[in-house]
C-alpha cells in the first residue's frame, strides 16, 4: 500500500473506531485475518447457517463488541435490527445487504453504517466465495428478528 492509499484509510479507521480518539486504557492490537481463532460453525433461527465469528475486543465504556464474521457462500441472515448503530467493513468476498427497503451490492473494501433500529439483512451469493466482514457495535449486541 502506498502512502496515498494509507492516507485514505486513516479517516475510515477513526470513523470505524479501530483507532481510538484517546489512548487512555487502550492496549495495542494488531490482527491478521489468517490468524483469527474462529468459533465453530453455528447459525439457524434467523442467523446464517455455518456462520463463524472471531471477537477482537469490547469497548469498556459502551460494551460494544468488535468482531469478524464469516458467512458461507449461499448463506442468508434474516431481516432484523439492533438497538445500537453498527459499522461494517467487507474484508473478503461479496455480499448483498438490505438496508430498510434498499439493496446494496458490496465487495472487499465496502463500508456500511447501519443505524440502530434499522431493519437489515445479509445474503452471500451461492457458488461464490465465503464473505468476511469486520463489525463494530456502538453498544451491546442484541438481535430483533422480524416476524416471518
């Protein structure tokens, strides 16, 4: 990555919360996708079947978690909402997110802000590669699935 590309990522890192605005009580952290420790595949009941996660940290003030989520090709996350805002970067694969009534095609490098209480869902194309996203939550995680 050249210096010009690095400058483009710095505002995104602050916005996403990966670089804290204050260094008080923050430990250094460097994470590489290939070294993540994934949970066993899970899912069902609205969650994508086969989904795996890898927690990176928890904000001590907001209790919002930062984690990676791996969605297998062909999987779907049912329509739901959260109480707190959610910030997402696509780090592998492609997927479609529905935000409210609008669909968005996402690829590596895409950034998404999901306001709290906004209905949304995810879908990964069948026959393609798995998708991996990096998620930061602005508060404790909760999932409210819409009646099907």
